[in-house]
């Protein structure tokens, strides 16, 4: 590697931290929830916003679609998918809503999902079941369990539904669960969906930029993933993948906009007032979805270029990021669990932790601290989170799960093991305060 390339590199840890715009003294230990992005990309998104204001119509009608195609092509290459299958949307929740609201349901159709589904997504399933003939089937389980057990539960659910005369239409599952932050066997679940002729819908909210993905090999029926979490684009930006075989199923964006093609009505002609795109109906549909600030969509290539300059132990780019983050997440779990004298959430196979999260149990007794009252337990979790913000200038995701409190730790290129050593001390101190009843005052 020559000197100019070395000078252009970004070393993980303290050097990388200089590239982010955190307030002085703030420790960003919860990257997983909302993500963040380097200051160089902040300058770029501001540039696009200024361009849009300088010449609004030429920008929105002509320049933006060209740049959007470049972003679509860049992320398509990154996840090995044909550009024709990729569009950009605001977030993963929009992705699931788009899929569920477009599908047509018949009596007996069932949407299968897992107990760890993201809360907003479960509410979307509830809404669909209230307003269409579809019903849902929730697979209940509690982590940590083995991947094989989870897969067995899925197959059992399929056989149970079919034997009762119902039709499993769609299965929703994660790449990496949000809370607790663990990896699901999404590859095997996708394969089982194919085997049983069920549409696979992967919530990859924590996928792109977090784990290596090959969409052509995986070949799900629907996939969506936030780019603003782990890929370092500004909010809001997410990838929505629909293979060409299924694009006829996704007729409308949310909200429905100019790209929608209505069923023919005699005597009625509805023209798209935007310039003709010459692209597929699917891509054209998502190219303009109402007036909004789409500048984050145009930052994908810049985010990928920034990632290509990250270095760690002689490696560069994606290899360096993976080589730094996975061990750091494991170290975070080890440091915090050792300080708290508790355990890390993991199964016997060690598959749950094959991601950039670690989940550590807090040293608090459900019976002693909350009187086995779930309402109190949730309030305690909320109290801890607020105290961390107000008194310690940080935020760490705290959840009450399986009759215990857990902390989800996010590894990131701008953090080091020292950050988690500090977090361990803070969490230990706050847990002592919970035990003294401060949360009730």
C-alpha cells in the first residue's frame, strides 16, 4: 500500500471517531437503533439539499432520477443483486408495510411471524388481519434457543396450519433481531419457505452494512434493510429488494403516487406528469413517491467509498470493518458481563452472537426489585435508559426479556474496548441505584 493510500485511510477506533459528529463527551453506544454517518457524508447530503433548492424543477424531474439510479446500482453491486430488483425507501418499516399492503389475501391465508418481530411490524400484521381475510400465526419462543429448534418450530407451524386447511402465504423473519440483538438463521428459513411454497419476507433492518449479504444466492421473495443504520448513510434511507418474478405483486408505493398503474377504466386516461423514465414499472413506481427530501438516497455510493478507506490490522474496507466489529462486540459482552458478574445471551452453537451486538443480563432480581410485576419491570428499564442519558451522557438499549433485564451493546468502528469498560462501570452503578429503589422516587 503506497503512502498516499495509507494517508487516506481511516483506522478503526480513535481515528475513526474523529470522522463522526458526536457532541463532546457523548458516547454513542447504541448505534443499532438509529445509526449515524461520517461528517464527510453530512457535507454531501447538504450539497444535494442546496442543489434541490437552487433549481427545484430541473433537480427533482431530471437530475435526481439520474443520481438515484447511480445509488441503486451501487447498493445492488454491494449486496450482489440486479439493479432492476433494487429501489430505495425511507426505512424497513415502510418496506414491510409496502409488502403487506400490496398482497391480495384470500380466506384461509396466514401470515407467519416470530415472537421477536419488531413491534411496529407486528402491529402492521395486526392491521392487515383486521382489514383483510388474512389471519396470522405467531411462533412463540424465548432466546437463547438453538437455530435447529427455531427451524423445527417453523416447520411445525407450517404443518399445523396446512393440516387445519389453512394456507401459509407469507413468513416474516429477521436477519438480525432488534431486541435482543441476535442473529436469526435467515438463510435456512428462506430455504424452508421455498420448500413449502411460502413467500419469504426478510426484515433486514440490521442487515446491509452489518453482515455480508448475497441477495442473488439468498434469493428471498422480499427483502428490505435500513442503510442508515450500519451502512453510514443519512436518515432516512433503506434498500427494498423484490426479484423480477414478484414485482407484479408490488403494484403501489406507500403512499400511492404517480407511478401506480391503475386497472383499465373505459374512457379514463391518467398520465404521469413526471418525465418518462424508460425504466420498468417497478423502478418507475418508486422513483417518485410524493414530495420529500430524498437527498439521503443519493449518499449510498459515498458511504460505500468511506467504508472502503477503513483500516484495521492490515486489512481495508469491508474486511477491516468485519475484522474489527465482530471481535469488539464479543469483547464488549465479555467486559460488561464480567464486571456485572452475569452472562451473555448465547445458544450452545454460538450462532446468536454472529453479529455486531452483544446482550448482557443486568444483575437485578425480577422478584426482589419489581415484585414479579411486569409493569414495574418495564418502568425500571425506562428509568435506567433515561438516567443514562441525563446523568451519564450516553444511551444503551435496555430491555426486559425472559423475566430479566438485558443490555444490548452495539460495536462500531468509532468505539474501543475502553468505551465498554466505562459502560460496565456505569451499568454497575446504575443497577445499585435500582436496587436501592431510586427508580420509584
